[in-house]
C-alpha cells in the first residue's frame, strides 16, 4: 500500500526481466548459428545413402567393388582406413555420400558384418 503523498518507485522489475529474456534469446540464437556453421556439423547434416552387399574383388587403392559395382573411396574418410581390413567375399554395409546410382557417389564408411 502506498501512503498518500509518498513518491512512487521509478524502478520497474518487469522491464528488467523482459530485457534479460531478450538478451538470453539473442545469446541462444547466436550460439545456435555458430554451432550450425561449424565445419563438423556441416558433414553431419549431409544425407547418407547406405546398402549392404558382398565384396566381389579384393579392395585395391582408392576403390572397392561390392555386388559387382566399383565405388571410389573418399579421401580422408573413415572408409580409407577401414578398407584395409576388408577381404573378398565378406559381407559389408557401405555408406555413400550420394545415391548408389550416381556416378559421383563415394564411399565414406565401410562396416564389415563379422560375427553375424
């Protein structure tokens, strides 16, 4: 209750909470944008195409042949390290960066179906 003739407080707590909410929302937006354009997240947002099959020839160099079709292995990808452990006749799951019928499709990962 305000006494007659007493000055009213000029400080409004409601305005402070509105301001801090705006500042917080802006900070969250900036952080989200920064994370969204980081180099690692761009790769995570790419569509993935995968299929299973049998390795029909011994993997040599930068390519692997699965189900009679040869695919290039993307340089610097996990597949480049994984291909050394793959043998002819082994069932694998191949992950590509483009649809299987695309000429530009490259293998980014290979998972052997060992023990299944």
